[in-house]
DNA sequence: TAAAAATACTCCATAGGTATTTTAT
DNA sequence: ATAAAATACCTATGGAGTATTTTTA
């Protein structure tokens, strides 16, 4: 599972919409819907109750969203830690930025 | 970043080898090396000191490996939680397995 | 010289885009 | 009638495989 796709799910779950987060993420509604559908297939659990006008969290979602959020945050930490690693001896001594 | 690729990094970091985890993961050494190189490009930090005979964790790795492990475990939790979600009213009541 | 990593390709799966259709409101 | 999600189709990117080269222990 790609962490980016899990972010699609989190974004959709937060606003209960597929079209809106797609706009926010500068992508199309179609692939966002499809990636979320992929996740549902992968974990074999329906995560949303869909209708053409609204989207609701499925009952099976209890527990999934918090875990998804935790995973996304863990990924953010990986990136953040990597970015703040001192690269040079001088940086490692905390003397000044590169 | 794909969680699978982060697992490649963790596997390689744990045994300080690219060829061995590739065998364990039933894949080739080439794509495993390439995906790890991708991660280094993505986070813009060298994670390994390479030579043709050995691989060592780069200095920049301090902090990265633990975070990577945490992220991988968070992903495991996502899958696990999803898999244990009760699907039907009967399951939700804990009466018996599907 | 043997084993491991890098490199150079080839191929295919899939993520994303575009267009359209369906369906609640 | 409108707006949102699903669906169909196309394309291109990139992940994985295979083969080969390089390197160092």
C-alpha cells in the first residue's frame, strides 16, 4: 500500500467527499476514488457507504481511520527525521546550517 | 513512498546487505537496490555506505531506521485492524466467525 | 576468483488523466 | 438541473525481471 493512497482515504474520510479532497490534492476525482476502492479491495473491508451525492464512513471503519492517521503520521515522521539529519561534520556539531 | 519499499530499506538495514533480503523477499537484488536508492533520492539523504562487498549504515541513518520501523509497524496495524473489523451484525455481536 | 552491488536494458502493471454516464438532490 | 461518484478508456511512469559489468574481500 502506498502511503499517498492512504492519505487519499484519510482526506476523504475527513470531509466525507471524494470530489473535494481531489480538488485540494490537485488531482482528479476518478483516480482518487479508484485508489480508495483499491484499498477497500486490499483490506477486504468496505470503508465507505457511497451514494452519488454523499459519502459516509462505513460501519467497518471503526478503528480503521485512527490507524490510518497514525500510519500517515508515522510516514511524515520518517520524512521529517530524514530531512533534519545533519549531513556534514559541521552541521553535526550544530555550528550552523548548510 | 510505498510502505513496501520502506520494508526493503528496513530489511537491508537489519542485515547490512542487499542481496540477502532480496532472496528472503523472493525478489531480485536489482529492484531492491533501486528502490532503496529511490528512497535516498526522495529524502535526499544517503542511508548506506556501499561497497561491492559490504554495506554499512550511513551516518545520516541515526534516527531514520527507528522511524522507518515505526512507520512499517503502523502500516501493519492498519492492515491488522482492517482485517479484524467485524463485517456483519452477527460478527459485531461476537456470536461466531463468518 | 567469487560474491555482492551497480548498471543497462526490457516489459508490464498500474496510477493518473479525460470523457462520459449515472444518480441523488 | 446540478453536482458528485462511478465507469470506460487511454497513456505514461516506474517497478520488477534478466543479463551484464564492476569491484573488493
